[in-house]
């Protein structure tokens, strides 16, 4: 995985490079450059104003390729500009929605360029830290890879459409085109039934959240693990939607519904998109609301206004998810679902608050804070929770682990928290959690390829526990995912 991270951002000045021909492009592009010139933390220069000292700094070329007059001076050898678009290696990209995000091998220049401003802005929907370059076409990643000293390397270039076609199976339902690795499922699961049930679940989402039915099928890509997801999608984490492409990419089967809500919500801020997902699950499952409310309650000084003002404050932590859900429950229950959807379209939340809710943002946040105080939950004393697993059929000598959404449970690492084998062949471990804590967890043998199944061989939903008193949770397991019938 290509992790430029601090190597790209630190120690050098960062300069946005503006194309000398940008004035011939839409006013929207010039507005971006005007905004970028305001902060003192970096500079914006026209491309013909760069001097020798600038070439030792971080240069970010942003905008349509045809907005640049002198771009060829700075290109790595792998990249060329043509009259109709751009090429990388032997691949040519000429469609108006083709775009490239590339960082040079010495980490001094980044190119966010495309054949239109829309194409370039599509790059902002993903994080380019899996590969050294990504190419997006029609709002989704189609190619990615790594350069060899700034030269194209065919052996490290991934055409993800070809990879998926060769390695993933397909199933068509009413609302979905599923592309999946068979290893996602256990040997004897009724896959057809599971996929068809996703249509039923999506209808529930549409009805509860008052979405329009999908205008086309949602492409749902299911990968067996993170490594496969990385090289077949170039996206980090367990789930990623490409909203305008009607695609979602997930490890395993579970996130399909979650990511589809993002797609139906449409382009909007991360806070509001994750918020409506949290609202959906909080209203469908009271335990989910309790969990979000109790997590937010542990942060009485949480600065909701700052959280809303800066999209970078949503850091994909449990608190961020819980806070966005908590805000969504307040706004939707108080002002209605449609206003919440409209608010999510605003980059400027102050303006959105004035135009949608007809009040300043400070007033909106004050209302949420009163809601917070009314629902605030104080956790109780610590309780002992013992997890005891009795494996009826243990196929090998590997350890048994618990994996869950708390740091004590490994934060969903399937191998991190091992139970201790007892003389009676049960496996036990005791934890201490505050009374009122709500936990989600699963049992594995150290890998998601070896997670516990139900007696019919189906992958289990997450188990949920509300800590109320000292308790021993006894779990009998007859089957594991890697077992055959």
C-alpha cells in the first residue's frame, strides 16, 4: 500500500499551482483558486510564476488539463497530455469524466487533473493512499498502481474492471448487481436467498427514509478481505460508496445496506450522509440508539458547532459516527426528514441553517445541546463480563477469539483478543465494562475466514450485549466458516 502520508505533507511548503489558461474555464474553478489564496498556510501561484526554489516544495496541480499551458514541464515520465485528454503508460483517457490523482516518486508534486472540472472534483470522493496513482472514470476508480521512479510499470498497474471480471462472480437481483468472491460466504449458505433479501431490506430503507427508488441497479462489490479490496478497488477501510457511480465496495456482506443508504442519499457532506445512516439504524433498533446516545453522553463538552463547521472533524472514529447519528435524530425528529436531506447539500452549514431551518447555526446547536442534556446517560460502576465459548466441533488447534467494537474486544480485529482454554475444553476470558455499556461482538478462530456460524451454516449477525450486571455469556458453536458441509 502506498502511504505517502507525512512524507508528502511535512517539512516542505505546500503550493497550489494555478493554470495560466484557467480563466477560460468555468467561474467555479476560479472560485476555488480565489478561496485557496485566502489562508496564510500555503501559497497559490500561476504555473509560469514558479521559480527554482518552488520546485523543492510540494506542488499541487489542480484542475482540467486544458487549464494548464506549461504542465508538460512538471509531468513525471509516466504521464503525458494529449490533445484529447491524458495518458498513463499505454492507457489513454479522453472522456470528459476521466481524472487522475498522482503523486510523483519523490513526493514533491501531486497532480489532481482531469478532462473537466466535474472529473477532477470526483477525485475528492476517495482517499488516494492505497496506490501512488488512481484514475477515476464516470465517478468511480477504474485503474490504479505504482510508478517505477516516475516511469510506468505494467506489472504494478491494476485494471480493476478486468480484475473483478476475472475473479468475482455475479448475481442479479431487482435492485442490485452483486459481484462477489465466493469466500465471503460459508460453504453451504443459500447465497441466492441472501442477495434477494437485500432487495427487501432496501425497500425498507426507501420507505423509512422516503427515498426515491434507485434509477438504476446498485453495483455491490463484496471482497473476502482488505487485501483483495485494496487491489480490486483502491479504497481503504471496510466499506466505500461511489455515490454518483452507484457503486459500493465492501469487505464481506454486512455493509451492503449501509453503503446503499449513502448512494440513495446522494452527494452531501460526510457528517450528514453518515448521520442519516445512524438515524436509520437508531430508529429501527432501540439498542443502536442507546449505544450512540451513551457514547456521546461520555463527552459533555463535545463541540457540535465545530464538528459541523469543518468536514475534516469527521474522523471516522466511533464518536464521529455516534455524534452524527445523534445530531440526525435531533434534526429529523424536530424539523423533519426532507429538511435534513436539504441541509446535507450545503458546504456552508451556516448558510444552510439560515436557509433551511431559518435560524442561525448557534441557535440550531443550542437546540441540539438541550436535546443532549435531556437524553444524557451516565454510565454506572464497572461490571465483570465473562465470555465463555463451548466449541462442539473444533476443526483444528487454533485459538478462539472474540472480536468486537470496543478496544477491549480488539476493535474488530479477528485475532487480537484470544480466549483462554480451560480443562473442560471451553474457552473463557473476563472483561470489565461500565454498567450501561453496549457491546457488539463476534467469535472467530483468529480470522474472518474462520468465524463462527449458526447451526445451519449461516454467518451470524453481530451479537449485542447491554452491560447491566456481572454476567457470564455462554456461546455454543457447532460450525465455522472454513468447514465444509
